[in-house]
């Protein structure tokens, strides 16, 4: 049983179907009727694409030995590998938790009343409506928690906002200020961090790193920061606090908020229960490419244990991240988080070629997971 059909769940179901179809029956559960790539939420936010156009319906998944069910997971008993959903009760032989991270806008006082989170598909669509009627002023883009998906995304949103406002002839009537608890944009790479900081400065985007927004005053329209500053805003765009889904916490799978896993195999402390992706506390960033790589490692682990193959290599933590850097160009970072004593990263400056590569990245997953040509 795979709980959650996001980056991790989709890749694992695909690998198991490809490599072990005769030996497994995979039930893939998700509460939603469709998958949305994280990065397409930014396209929705800036009106480049409609929400309906970026949804990939789960009904299109047709794979040997995989059955998708649209149900909500209500409880998980990891000792017995028993799962209760809105559709019934299941007993699994192998359970993989890939339920991602939930967003908690209500965790920041004043955000729900006076700001917009843009990290969920619905949130991005709501923020887009606010942007459509925005007629200038102070925009604050703020990261509100220490663990969040896709570390480059707040910067990407700032660059895209700059372009959006420039194209509408409004940039001079606006300020943009990015506030984040991160000490620098991409901690594993000074090259990427410096490139991002340079682009922010070139575009006159203010930035406050190592800074926490503690609350918003919906009446005065001011964001209060932990260091005592108060930032006035006319539009507040938020990366909200992230949390493990309550059902995972209630199952006793978490420690300090997230699911601890063996970093080589993604096994939890419960036999035959694995966890991958944003829901874990693996020492890697929260990203789709990472969740996908972890899922592929779990597939190798299962292939070895069910199919009798050799013990697999541990998850290498090697990924390529594409970063929107404005003007339709994309920068690329080849990161290796786990193979050496410290993470390494190689930066390829923004180009249209990398933009084409990113489009192919998405197209290849649409083909592989959903059969969309
Ligand atoms: C704006 C933005 C831009 C991003 N850009 C990138 C990028 O360029 N590259 C990149 O690699 N990553 C990017 N990401 C991050 C990426 O989307 C996530 O890290 C990735 O989706 C994590 O995969 P996952 O499988 O762990 O979880 P998810 O993909 O979040 O999947 C979890 C699934 O579990 C389901 N679920 C949750 N609770 C329940 C329940 N109780 N019952 C049933 N189903 C449930 C959810 O519906 C969801 O489908 C971006 C994210 C955002 C928000």
C-alpha cells in the first residue's frame, strides 16, 4: 500500500509496476482526484496557466498491478500495517507513507485574514485573483517556517513577480521585500546563493535573511518580525508553516514533527513500513526530485527483498534542481547531498536551454506516470 500519490507515491507505484508487476498488488491512495506539479503552482499564481490545465487526473493511471483509489487516509496502525480510509479498511504487507507535508496558514496569526499562501493549488489560484486586482504598493513575500518545500521557490516567485509587475507597467509603483529564516538562498552552494542575491539586487528586490515573521496585523496591514521590525504591506504572499499530516503524527510515526527514516533504505522503525518525501526528516531538502529519488530507492529495496536481487545502493542524494530566474530563463544546480562528507553543488547560470530541459523534465513524468504523450 502506498499512501499518497505525489512525487514519491507516483514514482514508487511506477517502479513497482515496471519491475515487480507479477509479484505485487499495489494500492495507491490519495485524497485528491489529480496531481499538480509544485512548480506549476507558480504558473497559476502569475496567470501563465489555469489550475484546470495543470491538473493531472489520477484516473489516467493505467499500470499493471496498480490500483488507484481516491480516498482519505483516516488512521494508520504501523504495528499491524492497518489503514483506515474514507473508503474502507486495509491490511498491507508492506506500507509506504508518502503523504507529503500539510500547510498550516493558521499557524501564523493574521495570515488567513490578511495574506495569501501560494503553496497549495487553491492558494495559488486565490493569490492570482488578488494579484489581478492589485494596483501597486508594498509586496512582502515571506517564508514562515524553517522547513519548507523547494528552497528556491520563494526566490522564483520574487523574480516572476518582478517580471509580472514590469510587464504591466507597475513595477515602479511597487516595492518587493522577501523575508526568510534561511541564512542564505541555497545553503549548499555559495555560487547559486550569490547569483540569486545578485539578481535580487539587480531587480531592486529587498531581502531579509535569517528573519522570522511572527504575525500579521490585518487592520494596520503590517507584518511583525521577531527582530522587532514592522513591515507594512499591501499584498502579503506566504510560504506557510509546513507540518506532517495529522494522521501521520497520530499514528506515532513522527519524532520532532517528521518521520525518522533510515537514510539508506527509508525504512521506519516499524518493520515493513517505509516513508519517503516531504513527510520524512531525512537530511535533504524537501523537493519533488528528492521524493522521487527516495521512492526509487525504496523500489530497489523491495526489489531486493521480494525479487531476491542484490542489496541496493543507498540513496545517493543526487538531484538536478531547476530555478526560475526571471525573463523565462532557468538556472540549474546539480546537487549531491549525501555521497561525500559534505553536500556539493554545481551551478549552471540561467539560460533558455535549461528552461527547455525543465519542460522535458515535466513532460517525461507526465508520460511515465500518467501515460500522457
Ligand atoms: C511552489 C512550489 C514549487 C516547487 N517547485 C519544485 C521544483 O521545481 N522541483 C522540485 O523537485 N520540487 C518542487 N517543489 C516541491 C515538491 O512539490 C514537493 O517537495 C513534492 O511534491 C514532495 O513529494 P511527496 O511525494 O513527498 O509529497 P506530495 O507530492 O505533496 O504528495 C503527497 C500526497 O499525499 C496526499 N495526502 C495527504 N494527506 C492525505 C490523506 N490524509 N489521505 C489521502 N491522501 C493524502 C496529498 O493529496 C498529496 O497528493 C515545489 C513546491 C511548491 C509548493
